[in-house]
C-alpha cells in the first residue's frame, strides 16, 4: 500500500526524535495530521489558536525538556511563526 506524503513526513519526524507537533490543522495540512494520527501515542499533536502561539509553545517545550519539537503551519502564515524569535 502506498503511503501519502503526510504519512512519510510523520515517519521522518519520528525517526528524527520529534515527539510533539504544535500547530493548526487545516485543509493544507490534513495529510500530515492523518499521518501523525497513525503514529499516536509516539507523536503528540497540540493544537494552538495562532501560528505565533505554536512557535512560542514549541520553543518553550524545547527549552523545558531539552528535546526537539515541530511546528506545522501552512505557507502564507509562516510570517506569524517568526514573531517569537
């Protein structure tokens, strides 16, 4: 059975040690979130209200735990993600 690009990306995140993904699921990220759903509880998804909140949450998670975190946003909202830098 062929895996979707989202499922392949989710497995790549897992292989690289990502345990938490922060973001806002939407029409552009449905394949990724379906792939992440298949990997639960290995990878936890946390939905935020705004892209910058996802960036702050991932940064805080990484600082508090010493582990990597990922952020999932759609293309045109990437500028909102940079506000926490």
